[in-house]
């Protein structure tokens, strides 16, 4: 059996689950930015600069060329007529060009079960021009599409291919936002994570973080784990000071407070400085090599690979194996069927993340634009079907074949 084609599609961005360029954008620095509703302010790495407090250029899918969180589709077909696909968020047109121009020849003609070989060849081929970012988003997409294809060929759900079920219903914690977080307080989730809205660029940043944490603690049950998501919008000094202020609210972890490419020794110092609050990291880290030093040298308490960015399921399985040896939890970043299948099969992953980012963010919803059939949590738990692959279907009405860039 051989792979005969790697097909790449763009997604109609009007109404998609990751934001549309037609949505309102901030016109001044004090107006919030984010995916969807303009009243929500999001953390980001550029927020340490006062002029970018309200939003960062090219982030969250708003770039006119479709970078940031812009989705795309990869569909892989074999000579038997079987197909596997992924709807990947992040990279947009850039990732499409990488796949079409660089990775396609490495995949077509291969046996679809040779995922380790395909992954390794993609990894080595991008060393000169990639080593992160869009290259890994593209690699992740191909890898996840291959796992979907393997499940369909074997007529098994992906979680059965990587160890089977560890529970009947997968518990989830919820990530929510300050203006709407009260709507998630009674949905049955096993924990809550709040997107912080202030940082070092704010004169009263520490006070604002404490006030947000206090409001969240009042809303949610006293014994419910509470976490803070910073998305690289803080620095070391601010993180330590904020941790001291919110400690009394029994915050379980602070997530991604500093830049993802910080040294392991810096992460280790920061981890020790904020104890007993834990340090959770991994979003925007590329490949298991980056996670290896972080895990082996004590740089974090909670490891959070983003399956659609960090190298796909193949890379996530390697990261989970390393975490097992160190007794660390691996909690995939972001919600969705790909992380749900991974989490279902891993004893090192006791629960999954659900990000309440759809619609007006007041209801628990599943993605429903390019993906058909993704489960949403009910009473804080996800039920995965036994359908082959990832158990979802592609909405072909909202996708278009990618048109390669013409370079003279």
C-alpha cells in the first residue's frame, strides 16, 4: 500500500472557529484584541510592550494572509482509496506552502504506516529553514492526518492504536475568559484556567492579576483547581511577584509566563521561585527534543505539548514517555478531538483541556465549521466514539484546494 496524494486545502475563514479577518479589530491600544468578540483581551508575547497591550500583529488569525491561528486542511489518500485528514489550526497559507512545496515529495509513495520514517525525514529536511513555527505546524498536520488514515485502514479509533481507553468518559478542565467566566462555573469541569489580561506593561498589573484571581476563586468551588494562563506575556520578575500575591487563592499552576525559547535553567529557577504554585509550559515548543531538556533537568511541573503544533501525535507520544520516567503530568495544550484521543490513551494525562472559545464563549460547544462530529464536553466529560480514525468528518463545503505561490 502506498500514499498516492497529499492534498492541501484552505478554509473559508468567514465564520470559522478560529476567527475571521472580517471580525472587529482593535483601533487603539486600550481596546482588547482576540479571536472573535472584540471585548475580550488576550495575553500574548508582545504584551510586555505598552503599544501592543491590546493585540499583537499577525496573532490570533487576523493577518490578511492567514497566519496566526488560521486553519488549513491536509488530506492524505492511498492507492486503496482510503483517506485520512486533519483540520489544523495555525500556519494558514504559510503551512500550506511548506507542505505543498517541501513535504509532499517526502510523503507521497510511502507506506502510510511508516509514520516514524516520514516524521524523521520531514524533521531532518527542515533543519536549514525551519526548526519550529510554521514548519512544525505543517509536520504536525501531516502526522495527524496519517494517524487518522491508519485508524481508518485498521477500522479502529486512534486511541486504540496508541494504548486504548484509560477511562469511559474523559474529564476536562475549562479555559475561559474574565468577562464570561461565570458561565463555566456550573458546567461540571474538573478545573478552571483563566486567561490573564494584565502584565508588566500595566502600572497596576500585579493588582489586576490578584483581583482577577480573587474573582475567579469566588466564582468557582473552593476545592476546584484554579490555573492562570499567561501565554508568554509576563517576565521573570512579574511572574514571581504575581505568584506571591495569588498564592493565598490556592492557584495550582501558572502557565507559559515567559517566552517559550527561554533556557531550561531559566525555567528551573522560575519554577523554584514560584513554589508551591506549579509551572506549566509547552505551548509553542517544537518537537520532543525541546521537551527533553525541560523534563530531564526539572524545568517544569506540567508538560503541555500542542499536538497540532509540536510535531503531531508521534511527537506527543515520545513526550509522554519521557514524562512517565520523571513522574510528570502531560496535559496537551488546547482542546479538540486530536488531544482527546491522545489523552484517552495516556495514564500520564489524567484530564484534557477544553477551551471555551466558540460562539459568545458562554456555552460549551464543539467545533463545527470544517470539522463535523467532534464531541463537546457534557457535564465536564468527553465521550469518544469507536468510529475509525479520529471519528470526525470533513465539511467539504467550506474548504478550497490550495493554490501554490508562484515564485519567479
